[in-house]
C-alpha cells in the first residue's frame, strides 16, 4: 500500500477506470465480468517473521456477476467503485458513513431491494477495493471519524483546500491535536523533536500526563488512541518510528489492552492487506503488566476480577503465532488466566496522581519493557 505524502488522485482514478474498462471489455466479449481481490480471511493471514508484521497470503477471491451467490456483492462493489471515482474526479471527500448514504437507495421501481441496507455491508467492500486495487480508502477520498489525540514538540503542515495551515502541537492546551483519519495526503510532520513517543491507551491517563506537563519535562510525544488505535493513529505512529523515534505503549493489564499493543506492533488481522503500513514492529510495551504486582506492592490491592470473556480473549491470544513466539508474553497471559485477575493502568494513580509519570520514567530508564 502507498505510504506517500501527497495526494494520489491520478493513480486511484486510473485504477478505478481500469477496473471499469475490464468489466466493459468482458461484457462486450460475452465473458462473465468479475472482480478479483485478495482473500481477507484468517486462513490467508501470514505473520511475516522477517519484517515483524501481519500480511495477506496469496489466496484470492473472485466475485462473479453471473453467479447467484455473488452477483449482489459484485454489484455493490462496483457501485462503491463508481461513487469513489466520482469523488476523486470532483476532488470531494466524504466519510465511509457518507458513502453508505450515497448508495442507500432502491435498485428500481420494480425491485423492492436497496443497494445497501446497513453500513456493515458497505464497509468490508471498501476494504475489498483497497486490497484488490492496491489503493487506500484515503486515496479514494474516503475518511473515517477522527480518533486519537497528540501533544508534543512537533509541527504539522496541513494543506486544507488552497490554504497551508501550520499547527504547533506543543501549543494545543488541554485538548491536544486531534489526529485525522488521513495522515498521508496533503499533510506533513516537521520539526519533530522528541526522545521518544508514549502511546497511552486511555484518554483519561493522557489528560493526567498532559496536565502534569509530562511530555514537556521528558521531551516526548504523547499520544492516546482512545482505546483501539484507528488507522490514522497507527499510520502516524509508523511515521514517527520511521523518523527514528522509539515507540512505547502503555495500556491496561488485560487481554484487551494488550491486544491494542499488538495491533500497533504487528498490525491487525482485519488490516493485514495493509501490511507494514499500519504496523510498528519496533514498538515496546512498558506496562501495565501482571509482573508489576511483584514490583509495586500497592497494586495487589487494586486488581480486578477478570471476566470469562477476558479469560477467553487471553486464551485466544495465546494461540496467535506472533504472540506465542515471545516467552515473556506467554508468561503474562498465563499468569492472568491462572490468577483470574486484571489490572487497569488507572490504578497507578493509587499512591498519588503524579505517580503515573514516575512509573513511565522508571520503566523507560531501566528498559523494563516487553518485546
């Protein structure tokens, strides 16, 4: 997938038109028109051990028009491609929700059927187009909701329309800079001055550290993905790592927090078709861990009971090849499953509110992190 800065409208338009021309050619020659894309299923997910991220294998899926089981999805896919071609030609953008409403209409007066009834139908087909045409949805002029906040010593140059806007991320106050869903096109990151980047799972802990001036004192970039990291946030983290900035991730000590780390580190099963574009194998996990219970006695009084869902998720993570390669992570997951306990990063505020910053400093200083 393209990670270039600067808009790739021309390339996207050409690929969409090539798809359309191929279908027209098939129809004229009496062939069954089809759309071919990479198979985005678990059996086709490969862990690239050499590069440290998830990617798709070689299996593909064909969607035929003259096939009762596939004709509707074929039609829906081509409808999305046609709309995206229109957006690119007009240089107009919308969200994936906006695209859904653009296509939520009846097939005709005599057909009691909408092209799409739910957004859950259109979203995976957008991803099929990305994988099949080797484009990103951002280059199809589609964006998602913004999710993620940043503070630190860096400047963002954001071309919005005909205007170049300069954003100083060190002067965004208590709110920080809202990370957009597209951090590749018409946007540049300059004057990035930081010793490291800390990615904090929860917005509440990000606010605590921001209020304490943690990033100023430590010359760090402070990011919160506000839960599971969106694509834009993962792309930004990847870009910072490309600048040689160490990436540390700080989440809850449970399967859900730990999986947030692994999606940042290796990418996710759902986005395996983007491979290394959304993965940062260099990332390291600084906590919270079950091992912290041995180092910080007060935490033993602040654990929570893990639910059956928590334990099932932890057991599932133990089956992932890319996780079970690490004996440290196997120990953490097995300890959680055996003890049936979990620990929130918020518990570090137990002794005093500013202890969170001390914890992070100590972990980084002692290189006390998991791979």
